[in-house]
């Protein structure tokens, strides 16, 4: 019997943040409510920071996961305001290294 919790990846957004002794540092952020929901459902939440390599070879990460949540798209972002790479649609995963933070 496998007692392993399902591993659920969640793409994070890049944002300027301050915490502890660090002021205005670039950080990979995600609302904790997403993590808490996965944990309540019995899963193991894994935050996935933007990574240009994963844009080209997503299977490296996807092979480690049982599920993936694309949860960090800024609700006010549009195709015109979001810094999407040329040729990509607004459905592009925010795990892309070129995805920015909500302003």
C-alpha cells in the first residue's frame, strides 16, 4: 500500500517583497490559501518558481508531480498588459521565466 501523498505543483509569480531583514527583494510568491487547500485535501504542495529551462523541457518537473495548478495569473492582467513572450497566448503557464509580477 502506497501512503505517499499526491505531489501537487503550483506555479508562483515573481514580485518585489520585504520580509525579515530583506527589503524589496525579488521573490517567488504564492497565496498561502492555495497551499493550505492542497494540504487539507491530503496533498503535498510544491511551489514552482519561474524557470526558463522548464519552458523548454517541462517534463523534467511534470514527471515529479501528480498534479499541477496554474494559480498565479494576475486577475487584472490582459494580453496587452501581461509581459507574455511573443507568440504565446494568455494561457501560457506563469512558470515561464518571462512571466512578471502583478503591478
